[in-house]
């Protein structure tokens, strides 16, 4: 995986997918970039429109909670834990 930020979002997603080809949780891994971007977008809106600024730790926590929620909704019958998913990333 490249450690420099790609110029385009499509390149970032492609890099993320390439690095996870061997992952046993490939489907769940695809949700990670979307949860990061969604959490950042929500934080941006909170700051811009509500004048509320969360700490970086809170933004990270919001991202993880969103990832957990989405995984639970999409894979409700699966017994794999979110800890296993995060370990595989």
C-alpha cells in the first residue's frame, strides 16, 4: 500500500482494494473508506453549521461506531465480531 495520499479519491479506493485482496473480510473491508469519509463529512457539517467541534478521538470513535453499525446492518446473521474485522484491516 502506498503511504502517500493519492491525488484522486478513485486512486485511494483502488489502493485500498489492492492492499486488501488477501483479506478474509474483503466485503467488510470495502465499507471502511465510506465510514471514514462519512464521519469526516458529519464532523465538517457539525463544525460548519452547528459550531460544534469534536476532538479527533471523538471523530475516530464516531467512525468506528458507524462502521460497526453498518456491518451489523449488512451482516446481521454473521457471527464475526467487529474486532475480528478491525484486526484483519
